[in-house]
C-alpha cells in the first residue's frame, strides 16, 4: 500500500492531456482521494511535448513532486523525454503497436490505446478514455467512478458521445484486468477529500463575481486568459457582467477606469508584459483616485519570456509601477481559497481608499488544481463607498477631490447628482480643475499618497505562520510558495522548520515580520525569481537581512523535492 503516488500523462499539445487529466482527477475524488494536479505545457497549439501530473494521497496536498510512479505516454517521443522522471519501480504505459519500438525500458508496458479506441469508440479520439480505464485498473479503482466522471465531462455533448467514451474506458479497464500482471498501485485512504476541484484562476473569477464586479476588460495573455473566459461564462449565464476583449492592454485598463468612474466595479487581468502596457493607465487611476482591480498572473520574463510557464519576478515591478507616487495595495494569494477571498476583498479596498489594487498570482497557482472543501461565500461583504445624494448635500457643492479629515474624498456616481463632475489627469483643485498651484499640489500628493498609505497600513493582513516558536530555521515566502513551504515544514522531523507566508506584500507588514523573525536562528526566503526580491524587500522595510534565499527561475514550480534538497545543506 502506497502513502502517495504521482501519475503523469504526457504527449503532444492537442492530444488532450488536460481532458484526460481532469477526468481522472474527477475519478480519484469520487474514489475518496486527495489530489494536487499541475500542468507543464509549451507555447504552441500543436506539437511539442506537454504533461499533466496528478499527485494522489489520503491526506491534503498542496504542491507537486518531481518524479512519477505511472507515466502514460500518448505519443512516440514521451517515453524518452520522461523516462528520467519515472520512479525505479514505476510503470510506463505506451502504445508500442502505434509508435513502434522506441525506448527499451523494463518499466514499459504496452497498451494498444489507439486500437482499443477505434474498436470501442470508433475513433482514435477516444484514446484518453481508454487510458482512464486502464489507470483505474492500475490504481484498483471501481470502473463506475470512471463512468460517472465521463458523464459529468461529456454529458452536454449527447448520450452517444458519453456511451462511446464509456465503451473505450471499459476496454482499457478490461485490457488491464486480462493482461497486466505487475504491481497494483493502491493508495492508503484518509479523510475524505473536498468536493470541489479548483485552480487559482477559477477562484479569482468566483471572487470577482461574488464581489459584484460588473465590468471586465482584458486582452488574452497566458496565464490570465482563463479569467476572461470564466467571466464570460458568467456573463452568458445571465449575471450582470459586461466582458470586453480589448484590442490591447492599454485599451483594457482605460475601459476599466472609465467603467469604474461611472460606478461599476471593474477589473482587468493580464501578465507582466501586458501589465507593462497598463502602467500609464495605472498612474491615471492613481491621479484620478479611481478604484480598479488588476490581476497580474506572472510568467517568466523579460519580454515574451516563457509564455506558458511560471515565475515570481514581478514583485518589485508591481510595487513601483507607474510614474509618480500614489497609494496602492498588493495581494499575493497562496491557495485557491485565498485567491477567492482576496479578490472580493480587493474590490472593497479599492473602493474604500479609491486606489488601484493589484492581485499578484502566477502560472503555477493559476493552472494547478486541488481538491477543496469549498469557498466561503457567506463571508463575502460587498461594501460600496459611493456618496449618496443626501451625503453630497451635506457638503454643499460637490467637489470630487475635497480635502477631508479622513483623507478620502467623497465619490459620487456622476449621473446621480446634479453637480458637474470634473476629472483630470493633470494636477487639479478640489473641484477637479487643472492647477499649477504649489500649495494645492503638496496637499493633493499628501492626500493621494501619504494619507492613504497611512490608512492602508492600519488594515494590513497579518502573515500566516507555522511553528515559529520551535523552529531552528524559518522559511519566508509569498504567493504560490505557500503550499510547498507548508508541506515541507510539516514533514521535517523534530519541528526544526517553520514558515511565514505573506498574502499581502504592499503595504509591507513590517512590524509583523520583525516580531515573527525576532528569535529565528536562520532565516531563508523561498522565491520563484533570480534576484531574491522578497529578501531585498524585507531588508529595505525592516532592516533584517535573511541568511540565504532558495531561488528557482527555470520556469517550473518549486516542488516538494526541490525545496527539501535545497534545505539539506541548511539543516
């Protein structure tokens, strides 16, 4: 009996690795297992080599492993490309009949995937269902779970398509039962898994919808594109949302600012290169004190970089993006649950302080699936900070940029008041008229920047922590490193390691970090970049220098095995 195993499904882009992967994830959840699934895909529609890897266990999982126990090779190149990642006692499923001899490996087991697909489904398109059936036999799972998963996946395409997929899956299962004589990869069960399978982008979409976002604009840019697809899905379902695919990121941010000025809760999403184009618009939002929410789903850069891979190298960029000085908040969710809660929270923060709020995620969090218990919709609070007609009358003449004791000017929806509303990208008076008066300039900068940053600093999210009291070594990370730090710290004997995870990176929670790191013997940041940007930020904001940084910048996520190996020397 295995405590956990990993299944890797590999092949060319266009062969349906994601389909077979998500279907088998559904099978495993129905069978009572926890899963963590991540994707590794190239920047091409057809060809190349991609893989979908599923980690299976009886306990909660938060990160990937490097090796796999089962490799399903859907094309002729995958056996050679992935043999090095297959465990010594693993098995490689390969269609020798379709692709020829290829690699000579004792772990290779031939399954005529394509012939079984044609014979039972009528087309090679059903290869993935054959593979699902064979995998179900290898893991000693009931074939009924496969039937249920196929119904859920293909039910909208008609009963005939569902039947052909089920027939193909049955053929794969029967072939395993009659031909396979090796080890069955049974996995120990524990607590039941969460009923929902979710990735970071799915959660951001749900957070935006729950927050009352009614306008969304973006230009498609991996890995943020599925956010736009998700928002469009809810628009089609009848939710009061307008989704606009802009001609470029400049148009997208300007439309979002315009919609927000008119009173709509508005959001854009992009990746680093697209965010670079949005920066002038970001400054416009800062100058006009217009609330907007922007998601930066990071990928390796500079320039086009690795369009479909992961990195955490935009931290400094987001903190300093824009010309001039203005307040902003930056959140970095570590899980799907946080992606949901921080998204709806971002809309409230953006409106309360009339600032841009940035959500920093990455391809790894965006595209990785995990079973979860659910999202806390009951905790969602939609708090609009819109001045009513009654509020405006108390002020007399409406001044959009009025100086107030709180530092926040009244914001009204223009069509709901009788006064003319003046908004300008130049420096302006309380009424919104262009000015070059030095005293007005000083007061406006202090309002937009100093006062708002002071107010934001009073509502900081406290970093999460684990085992700080007993730890000899404390790991510090932000965003998607949460899961791997959590698993590694929990697995090290004698409680030698603890961790701190920042979900909010700006304004920086300096006093919290100083208090948490005060007694740590060794301090290590864990980051998906080459410049140790978090370590530099900690030093700048607190005066604390970490002992070292564990960095990864090859475009691949930080796995459990990678972090454990890097920590060996430190412990």
